[in-house]
C-alpha cells in the first residue's frame, strides 16, 4: 500500500520515468541511442567494418604463388642494387685519371701545341724541301689553326720559308702535302702554285725558287694513368 502511494506521489511530482524498472546499464544504453553523436559513430564503425571485409576479400584473392613471386622479385631488385653499389664503390676506390703527356720535341725543333716545327738553315726549291722534311719523318709545315700560323710568323726570321701548301694552277684549290684541303681562313697572295711564309703572312711563288723551309710533325705522346689511391697512401 505504501509503495502504491509513493508511486502515485512520484507521478504527481513529475519524477516518474518509464525506465524506472530497467537496470542502470539498460538505461545508459537507451540514453546513448538517443544521442546523435553516438548514432553517427556507430554508423561509421559499421561502414568501416564493411570496408575491412572488402579488404580481406581482396587480400584473400592473392594466391600464395603470386605472393612468392612478388617477394622473389623484391629480393632480386635489392640484390642488384647491392651489387651495383659495390661495383661503384670499388671503381671509385681505384679511381684513375688518364693524362696525356707529350714527348719533348727533338733537338733543334720548336714545340707548339701538339706539333714540332723545324726551321732550316739551308735553302732548296719547294720539291726538294718536301723531300728533306720527309727524310726526317716530317712534312713541309702544315697548320690547322690561325694560332699556329701566328706562332710561325712570329718565330721566323727575316727570310721566307716554304710551307706545305700547293696547287696545280691558280684555278685550283690549295691543298696540303697529304692532299687535305686548306681550312684555315687566310688570304694567300700571289699567283704561284707553291706557298711560303713571309713577314706579312702567306704568299705564293714558283716551285723552283730557292728558299728555306719549315718542317712539321705531330708530337709523340703517351697516356699516363694517375692512381689517386696510391697518391693518398
């Protein structure tokens, strides 16, 4: 009787709740279900669980043989990288430079660049001058750059010197004694068929005229390896 009266009293005061007969845990869960944030988190968890299932399904479709092949390929690539790195380190540790060393020109010859030049004391015509140069392993002076021409012009004395340019006539092109064409852009004065060096540049005359000669030959060289490792030790 007393409990009925208390219940009626609670109803009158607005304190009665339909959850009164539920346990505290059930009441707590009921309240959470009415919370919007809780509902959003629950839906997100359920969707994440679905994604997990999809990922597991995709992963389970990979066969053991395919997985082994992938692992084998990765191991091969790693091994190749290790071998390549080892080779590079070995080459660097034995690093060498190739240095070109030119041999000194013979006595009486003048060196310029990679060539040796000889200015004769005696005088001959152009044909005999070429023969004399050939007898010492050279040719009548041949130059490929304007710098070489300027060097010969500065070094020569007051005499004129035969050089290795000739042509069949004034209507033909100039050629060196090895039949290569003249590529140096300079003017050759005169109408002769053989060229010689003067104080003012290059001129031409008849091949039978007696003049001094300039012989030229490529300077010999050898390759020298510099071992940096031996230098460091």
